[in-house]
C-alpha cells in the first residue's frame, strides 16, 4: 500500500477520534458557513478530516482504500495527492457556493476528496466492475459513477437526508477535471466515456442556471 494513502487514512482516523471525545475541537474545525464567511477559511480543509462517527469514518476510508490504488497505479502518488486535495477543496467550494446564504449550514467528512478519487478511478478504468452489498451482480464502474452523481443531484434538490451531496458532487468534478488535465489524451482516445461521465455535471449546472436547484 502507498505510504501516502496510509498517511491520509491515519490522519483521518487520528483527527476524527480526537473529535469524537472533544466537542469543542469538533465545532472549531468543522465546515460551518457562518464561520467560513467570517474569515475562518482553514475550516475548508480541516473539516475533511473530521467524521460524525466510526461508521462514517470507516465507510470513507474503506472506499478510499479500494479506489486509491487504481489512481496511484495509473498516475503515481503525486497526482493521487493532487486529486485528493483538489477534490477536497472542490467539494467544499461547491458546498460554499450552493449554501452561502445558509449561515447555519454545517458539514464534516472526507467524502468530497474520496468521491474525487472514486470518480478519477472510474474515468481511468471505466470497464472495471463494482460489487454492491445489496446487488448480486457486478455493475460497470461508469454506470455506477453516472447513477451516483444523478442521485447526488436528487439529494441536493430534495434535502431529505443528512448527507453532504453537494460536497460529493464537487469532489467528483475535481477528480474528473484534474484527471483529464493529467491524461488529456483521454479526450481523443476514450471520448465517449469522457462525455458520458460529464453528463451529470452538465445537468447539475444547467439546473443551477435555471434556478431548479
């Protein structure tokens, strides 16, 4: 396993476990619109190392553990780190944009960064099969990626759960764009897949422009 991946997983675990028992620490470093707009921009990064509970932490780190090696094997460790951190920031920037007037809005978790790695892995290896606990047949990675982002759009519109769908979507955009910047030949060598994976992103911005989300 990559040293960089181990460091990221350990950092998430250490910071999260510290916050589980220290509410002041949690509130000081969480993503909070009011505080960020007041100038506490460090929260844009620190919030991505906090998690609500062990299940939240485990889900994100397991997802990262399974998909990071795909990105590292194709692009190398420096690009993996760029995609992770870039997706983290893209996820939180998109969240800030969509919720900028909701001063009470709070969020934590590495989901944006992890989703960026997931989407990057799907773009790099779209023909790999994914297995879900509740579906007994393999799902092509590109189908999963498209459906996942369409569901994220639904979640952003409905707001019926406590999941940061906007951060997930922003992270996916970051992973998609940074990966293409690293592997621009994909635009000509795998044009159809690049277009397919861009469809949910285009839909999101069309809906936002129309004021539907």
